[in-house]
C-alpha cells in the first residue's frame, strides 16, 4: 500500500511539473527556441494575479486581467524582441530568452515587490477523506484537482494544435519561418498567439504552484522541475510533456523513498536528470519528440 | 552642423553641466569624516530570500536612523551607511566586503555578512584585515571559541545552543528529560552546510538522552517534499525539526497538514520562523512552533520610537507595515548589539569613528544587562548578553513562539541550552580547525 501511495503521489507531482513544461513546449513548437524565460513568466503571472486579488478584485476577474497582461507581454516580445530577429540563428533567439528571463524577474519584483504573498484559490489542500476511508490512501484533493486542470489544459492545447487552422500555421512556422511566410502565414500574429498561450499556461501553473508555495521568487525555480520532463518527453510534444511528467514524478518519488536512504538521501533533485540522460542515449529526440531528418 | 550632431553636442553639454553641478553639490554636502561612523550594510533585495534580505537590514538601518534622529548619533557621531546587494551569493558578498572595507575614517568597524556562506568566506580575510565578522543567530558555530577565532562573533545564540535548547523544550513538553528516552525525532534539514551543521549536536544528544534521531535531507530548493513526508509518515516521529530556509520552510507545513501530522510537534529553526514562512501555508501553519532569540510585535518602546522618530519623518527603510515583524525586529536587535559595541569602543578609545580592531575589543567586552536593556527600551526584545575573549557567543538562551494563524505569540520564557555539552563540542571543533590552520589559540587568561 505504501508503494502505491508513493507512486500515486509521484504521478500527481509529475502533473504539476508537466504544467510548467507545457509552456516551454508551446514556444518550442512555434519557434524552435527553448524559452529560458518560462520560469520568469510563471513568476510574473502569479505575482500580477495575487496583487490584483490583494487589491480586492474578484478571483475570476483577476485571472482575466492577468491574462490580459500576459497578452500585452506577448505583443511586446513579438514587436520589440522577436521581429527584429526573424531568420537569425536559433542560438541568438535562445540568448534573447536568457536576457528576457532576467528582465522579467527584475520587472516582476520591481513593479510589484519581492515579498511573499499567500494565495488562496479556494481549493483545500487536505486529504481526500472518502478515498482514505475506502482505500487507506492519503491523497490531497488539491493535487487531484490540479491534475484535472492540467489534463484539461493539455486536451485544449492538443485540439488547438492538431485540429485548427492556427495549429497548422504554428506547426508550419516551427518548421521554417521563411517558407511559412512565403505561403502567407502571418508570422508575427502566430508568434503573439503562441506567446500569449504560453502566458496562459504560466498563469495556471503560477496560480497552482503559488497556492502551494506562496507567491514568491521561488516560483521561477519551478522551471527547473520541468527540464527533465522536456528532455524525456521531447521538446515539441504536448503529449510528451504530460507522459514524461508522470514518469519523472513517479520515478523521483520512488527513487527518493526506496533508493535515497542507501545513498544519504536527497537524490530527488538529480535523479530525474539521470533518468532523462539515459533516455537520451536511446532516443535523442526524447520519447515523443519529432525525429529530425536533415537531407544534404 | 547636421541636426544629429547638434543634438549630440547639446546632450554632451547637458551631461557635463549636470556632472559639474552634482560634484559641486556633493562638495557642499560633504561632512567631516571624523564626525561620522561608517557602517557597511549587506542586503539582498531580490531573489528567493528577499524577505529576510530586506527585513533584517531594514530593521537595522532603521535603528541607526533612530539614533541619528532621536539622539543625534552616538555621542554626537552620526551613523552613515552604504548598502551592498549580495543577492545571497557568497562571491558577491565577498566583493561587497572588499569594496566597502576601507570606507570611513578608520575603515569599517565590523561586517554583518547576512549569510552563513559569506561568513565562512570572510573568516580568514577579515581576521587578516582585523575586522569583526558579526553573525547574530547564524554563522559558524565553533567560532564561538574566541581563542581560535578572535574576529568572529556568532553572538547571542549559535546553532548548536539553539538545537540543544530545542531538545530541552521537547523534554518540557513531554514532562521531563527522562521522557526523552525512546522518543523519535526527525531532523528535516536542507542538504546544504547550513542544514547539516546541527547533525553532530543532535546525534550527541540522542546518545545522551536515548532518543532516536533520523536525519532527512531536503534537496534544494525543496519546493516538493512529498516523498520526504511519506517517509516521515512511516517513521511516525514525536517531533519534526524544520531546518530549512526560504520556501523550503513553508512546504513542510502543507505536507504535514496533508498527512495529518500535528503542527505543534514541528519545531522550526528561527530562520523558518518569520511571517513570510507561515502566511503562504495558510491554515496549515496554525499551531506551528519555532525557536526565537528575540520577541516580535510593536510593544517595545524602541519599536514605538521607530514610528515617531523614523517613520514619522519618512525616513524608514522598509514598508511601515513590516515594523514589528520577525525579520524587522531581528534587524533592530542586530542594530542594538552593534551600536552598543560602538558606544563601548568610544568609551575606551575616545569619541569618534572607531576601527575594526577597536571594535574587536568592544565586542569581546560587551555586556548588556537587564538594566541597560530597559534603558534602551528593548525589554523582552533583546536577551541579556555577556561576551568574553573565551566565549564569543555570550548568551545561548532561546525562546519559543507559536503561530496562531494570524500572529506569532511567545509561548515560553528564555530556555537555556545545554551549555557545557555545547561548549565541549565547540572547543573540540575549534581545536581541530586551529590544528588544520596552524593557529595557536590565544590565552584569554593573560
């Protein structure tokens, strides 16, 4: 029973990692760039959200207003950062996101503050009593609801990417900027859409993680938890992010509980990376990533 | 001349004019360095530990400001200071020290490193420079042995004293030291030198009192501790020691609530005992207990003076809403200890700015008794302290506070550490350091 409990709590943790990983995947799918600033976007979204709530704005309206801020940010990023760098090497765009990360971290704390804020979105973080009585398993209601929210987000994003015109355009842009533009796909608008969607994911991740940890700078560190998920699942697969999140979550918890005591404990922070590296030897593109075929 | 050239010329002239004006104004404002005491203030205004990195220096600078505004400084010597942001990084802390150490008429009188990592990094440098490294409530524990560490001052209470007092408090809860036998304690600590520092002390105490201690390391940053708390649930401990920092202090409270572990059986280190640690945990934090070496709230006359003389004149260094909070009051305590030592140095060496070497003497001879603390308006806020060449801690007593869901309440009086046991371990560790570094300990009796 204990093993099962560790396994399930790992899966639920993994869903929370997937939620952050999704933001990375979206940007990567649309531009082929690893967005180093995703953690900072989570921080900015959560801080904006909590400060709006502290001003007395209702939760739902604060969420909409924060999404509005993230859309404005997306427009700013496209207009002033990405547009001047169209067709530049990907490493240039990656370096740009490193700069953006530090800019957003500083901006978020300068505009709002660097203090710790409590966030209550109305979901109790207590054991699910019915499940405990029936099975003896202690699972938090908060984790279950978070997992459902993450699943819902994945389904919506999958539909957007696979079944809509915008999704096809996103995939085309991802393959080749110039070719996409030559067939009339508005690159600028696509980039705004994808950064705004990434901002929405950051808001959901920030709200859920912020409820657990408090809204504070450490939210930007949450991104560290998403990296092994991306390596394992592949940088351009939404499904990969969710499956890899589950694998990483479950394996790190099982590893910490059952292997940790033999090596002094505290292996949770690096165990997922070891696992991800092992998968890289077997599938360099990750479990669900696209195989890259270069023709000469 | 083109428009562009014209614009650039005008811009250059404007900038030169501004620079000249500023220099002239600065000359006007320049005061006599022999009438000022310069103090370096290390801060970290952003990043994961910003709550402590602003609150503590804020309280300390406010106390300096209070002395300036209310008393005209210390014996007429105004306190002036400069902030340096370390971002809680050791290399930047060392850089700040090097940049500021020669400021003031006689160099800096001391430094508060604001991090155990920076304290360790500065130990040898500062000893060479003859500048006291003051660590109140943190830092290198074995440097309490002043014979080996003449310029290190882990004042009031070091980590080992704190942990031994925690065990004494647990014994009080259980109904006596004999009741500790067979008790299970989990030491949930950051996997970091700061987190590991108390393990030898707890192991020694476990041996002495017959309790069982399990050390569970929390990998940085400690934002997800589910697996650790599932292990704790298996162990079924009587107490959990929460020895973390920043966000990793908050997470255990939520995890404990999830498995139904009573919060009043979690005893935190004082670095996990601020409002910022419990408010994000919401209801899950209610009942949580931590160690403390000073009181909280705005009741003390010295804190009341802050409102009148500092915030009333718009001279505060943090938001007024933080006055009386744990980190803020801790900063005020640091300010009181530091300035009382300056006062003592002035008494011995004459009124004026004092040097690091003079302050080393002052810290080593510092004594704050109940009468002086009352005179300072800090009754209950600051514990009594008596430092010596032999003992650079000078206190060792701890209080405990409990979160009631809205505020911290003191629930014990001062509880002493197991001083003899702590001292023995300190001397052993310091002797080893002295041997490794080829240091001949001072003879304090001489």
